[in-house]
């Protein structure tokens, strides 16, 4: 397929919206995913405001360029041929954090761990569970990320997002329809730009020790020393994906550079030089064997992008 980047008129328009190093072409996505996998994106932009998000979306719309939204790339697999079109990456350039009383406001690109530590530093409790989740807060709301009986959705008071037609829209908690690893943003094409969290006053020492406890538990149980995208599969009702995979004898099973982690079977890790094709083949094989053995269909939690 012909690369979209040959459209100089579109590139010229992007240059007018996004300054210098925040606009990249032919950018290897392996540099932007925690799996360290993924071919090049034709364009990658790092907007610094909702206004820039809307302007980029409008330009892409006018030129028929497809858009993929990315936060910290910690829940995605990008295929080896890369992404034909534009990646809108919301990161520290849109990552301001502030508070008013017990309400914490964060730009969608703020690292979730930074927001949790910020809240803890001003004595606000509720977000301790999120300290080791390596995503942006926008990605966390999109996914309704959770751990240790906590879920980001329970804390979200409001979200400001840009709709596909470029309007700035405010969503209250009820509008977002949080479910297990689900939110309205997986269905409405809106780009989350700012998140407001309703936290509660807490005790500094208790907040700090909860965070250390969760960090220790993660370090002991998860293969955080190797590139991955976290849990590969959603939790099937009534089961744990990792336990089923382990019971199917797949711990340590490898295709190319992709391996079912020997430390936690729920994770596929990149043990060195894994391609997206390796990971996809491994996902398929795990699904096949778990279904054959237990009759349970595992659904990927990891989101897959890029040219097939
Ligand atoms: C070691 C490790 C541990 C993990 N542990 C956990 C865990 O305990 N619990 C958990 O829930 N997850 C966990 N994850 C998965 C991941 O960190 C979360 O899903 C996280 O919330 C994803 O955020 P992100 O910014 O990286 O999103 P990305 O991976 O960049 O994107 C994920 C999805 O969100 C969309 N998206 C991202 N930002 C926006 C935005 N601003 N607006 C609209 N759409 C957007 C993308 O299009 C994509 O579909 C883990 C991952 C790793 C690597």
C-alpha cells in the first residue's frame, strides 16, 4: 500500500498546527509502545492542547487520513508494517496536573503513576491502586484500567474530550458508562483531553504504605523487567486468564521472540526481537489451546493497530 506521507499538502498543514519536534514522519512505533514492537507510522504528532487535537483531526478529516490515538502505548500491539495514517500521541505535552480541594485535574497525557503520586503528595486517597499501571490517564479512562480491587472509573467525576467532528464535549461520570475494561470512549470515537478525579482526604502515611505494598506485589508477581503490554487477555467471567493458561501448560511457551511469561502466564513478553506476527501467532495458539482444554474463549485486552 502506498504511504500516505507522500501527501505534501497534508504535511504542510500539520506543520502549521504542530511545532517542530512534536511532528514526526515515518516514526517507528516500537519506540512508542511498552512491547517495543511495531513498524513505522506515516505521521506521529504530540499535541499540546485540545485545540491542537481538534485542528489535527480536522486536517486529517479533510485529507482522508486515518487517525489512531495513543497514550503511553502500554496496552497496544502495533503490527510490523506500521500504521498508514496519523498517530495522535497524548503524552507529557498534554500532561499538566493540578487540584482544587479533593478534585484532581489532569491532562490526558499525564502518566497515571504521576497523578497517583501527586494525589498522595497532597494527602488525597483513592488512586493508590494505580501507582504501577504504566499508562497515561487518558488511556486509563478509555480502558477503565484497574488493579487490586480499584478501578479508575469509580473516581472519574468528568472528562473533557474532542468529538470526531471537532467539538469540545464534557462527559459526567454517568455519561461515561464504565464497565469492565470498557468506557463510552471505546464506542464514540472521542479523544479524551482532560480528566477530573474526585478523591478524598486521607492519611499521608497510610497512602504511602499502600503504594509501596502495591509496588512490591507487582514486582514479585509481574514480569515488569521485560517489555510487554500487561495482561494479554481480559478476565473471562468466572476464571482468571493467567490460571487457565498456566493450567494448559503454556507457561514459557514461545513463538519467535514472544513468550508466555514464566513469571505470570497472563502476560506475553518480548524476550528479544519479537515481531507483532510472533505475538499474534502466540495469542492465537494460547486461545486455541485454552479453548480446547477448558472451552473458554479468551478475548484480547491488548488493542491491535496497524496495516495487516
Ligand atoms: C507492565 C504492565 C502492567 C500493567 N498493569 C495493568 C493493570 O494492573 N491494570 C490495567 O488495567 N492495565 C494494566 N496495564 C495495561 C495498560 O497500562 C493500561 O491499559 C493503561 O490504562 C493504558 O494506557 P495507555 O496510555 O498506555 O494507553 P495506550 O496503550 O496508548 O492505548 C490504549 C487504548 O486507549 C486509547 N487511548 C489512549 N489514550 C486515549 C485518549 N486520550 N483518548 C481516547 N483514546 C485513548 C488507544 O486508542 C487504545 O485503544 C499494564 C501494562 C503493562 C505494560
